[in-house]
C-alpha cells in the first residue's frame, strides 16, 4: 500500500495519521482538514478555551509536527469519493488518489426546529463557534441554553460562574438523561442549581421571538418564557454520512463498519464519531461521540493497515467537566438490572456501578478519578463476579481488581 488518504483532521483523523507513522508506515499520508484552523481539540471549547481563548493550548499537535512526520496536511472539503478510480475530489477541484481511504468526518449539529427558524441560536461545535460565543459573552447578561446534555451543562456552568443569569430548557425530565443514572443526573442538577442555574425540564422550545439587538424570548411548550440575550443549543449531533452514502457505502446511524472498522468497501475504513460499529460491550452496533473512541478507533485501523489485524474491543470511556465537578463514565450507559452506589453524593465524591446480565456494564464516577481508572479495567475484564464485592463499601475499588480471574485484569483495546 502506497497512499493513505484521511478525510477529517479532528481527533480521529489526526490520531490515525500519526499512528500510521508510529507503526512504521512509509507510504504517503494525506490528511484533509475541512476547517480553517490547524487541527485542534474539541473538548476545551466548552471548558477551558471558553475562558482563556488560548489557541496554543488546544492544538492537537504542534503545527510543525505534521511536516516532521511527513504527513501532508491539505486544506479542503471532500465532495466526492470515486470508488472505481479510488480517488477523492475536493471542493478545490483537486483529486486525491488513494490505496486506502479513512473516513473521519465526525458529526453535524442537530438544529433547533421552531416555526420562525433558528436564526440567532448559537451552536458549539467548532473553534469558530467558540470564538463567536467568547466574543459575545462580555455583553451577555442572560443566557438561555437549549439542551441539558454535556455541552449545554458545561456552557451553563461556565456562564453561571461568570455571574450571568442562566436558564436551561430540556425536553427530558432530568439532565443528561440519555447518558447517566438518576443519581448522577440529580447530583449535577442540584450542583448547577446551587450555582444559580434555573432549569425548565420536561418541556421543549415552542418558539423563539427575536427582538432588537441580541435579545430573544423563548416560549417553552409548557407556556413558560425565558428572556435571553444569548441563546445556545446543544441538542445532539448527527453522523456525517452523506459523502459515504453518495459513494454507495452502507450507512445507518453512522457509516457502517465491521469489527475491524472496515466499511462495506475493503479499501475504505471509517472511524470516530461518524462510524457505527459492533462492540463486545454492546448487544447491537453502536456509534459513540468521545475522544477515547476517536483515538482508539484510529489506532485500531492504523494497526490493521500496518499488518496487525485485530478486532476493535476497547472499553468506552468519557468525561465531562461541569463547574468544579468532574464526571467520568466507563462502559456504556443504558438499562441496568442492578446498581451499586459507592461513596457519598453529599460529599461530592461517589460512583454508580451498573450491572447488566450479571456483568459490570458501566461506572459513573463523580470526582473519583482513581475509581474511574479501576472501573475501566474491571469492565475490560468482563468479569461476572463483582456485584457483591462492589456492594461492600468496605472493599476499596482497587481491591475489586483482586477479584478478577488471573490474567483477566487488563482491559482489551
Ligand atoms: C464542545 C464540545 C465538547 C466536547 N467535550 C467532550 C469531552 O469532554 N469528552 C469527550 O470524550 N468528548 C467530548 N466531545 C466530543 C469529541 O470532541 C468528539 O467525540 C471527537 O471530536 C470526535 O472526533 P472525530 O475525529 O470523530 O470528529 P471531529 O473531531 O468532529 O472531526 C471531524 C472533522 O472532519 C471534518 N470534515 C467533515 N466532513 C468533511 C469533508 N467532507 N472533508 C474534509 N473534512 C471533513 C470536520 O470539519 C471536522 O474537522 C466534545 C465535543 C464538543 C463539540
């Protein structure tokens, strides 16, 4: 194989390019960057970067690292994949031939749907979005956040800490409902309320009325009104599947890949937020939106393309920083048939161990980074013997590792 083209220079695409070099690939690596900015990390956009505005702190790699590793960083947006000729056409008109193509094209924001349209509603996805929001904050007194998911709550925490009036509206009856247990959800709602955030849960946004200047009134489906001079929505994303679908690749809730992250065309792989993949940790194929998933997918494909073909089996994990609290989740959220609370929510340090079919399925840790690290190993071991030990608060998290069968105590990646 001589030429590998990677579309998308986000977490997954960048990691794939460097992992190929680290694994000794000597052919040509072209990384297509669809954004104006040099490749950067997304998580800080709703965290530290919103405060500091320091671009140098969020670069994925030093700008010189690409040339140093002989990675051709090309600016442009891919508009067509010609699978017969094995080439990608960019918006600039340039054609990039490939022996193997890696799709790392991420997601697009779900937009707020109200009769008068979402003009004036801000989203937080790119560095450009973050810069626009940062520019608006000094003149903003009242913030309306649509969506009580991770990004919405991180932004709510940041702006509440700056003394702004912050109101959050969400159709769900609890915050982060899709991704966390009731205990964790309640804990965070209280912490945000204590910081001054006001919630309108169990109701959507029926209409947004725009007034002179930046002012807006949000009418909720329950008849409530929220006055704001900045409206930010974080209501989820959709995988970027259009390019793949037009090329005739299978797509579903993401670009469909097999256990080796290969699409229905063996010359094309898909990784990161855009890929729907089978996982030993889930009964049906999944799509994840996390830095861990993007990085581990990238490493898995880079290994395969350099001769080490292994199915993808990494333990999923995720984090979110909200105010002074850190939430870390190992494994996959979802239904649980048994749940164990370890630690003390009153003291702002606890974990929720959730079991499905006798196996540890997920652990949500609040301000317990050591317990989170242990949880990743426990879930990776797929042990069936832990529920009773985990229920015993006297058994320290590290000791739980001792209950694993020998040779079983390492998470598989
Ligand atoms: C504000 C924010 C905060 C987050 N916080 C966390 C967090 O705390 N923890 C966590 O684990 N995850 C977090 N995430 C999610 C995490 O950033 C994503 O899971 C991760 O970026 C996925 O990497 P990716 O490479 O698959 O996609 P992306 O990073 O989205 O990169 C995809 C890239 O592909 C480009 N692209 C798309 N189409 C084309 C095309 N046709 N041609 C060329 N380029 C194209 C896009 O412009 C983009 O640059 C956060 C995300 C956001 C937006």
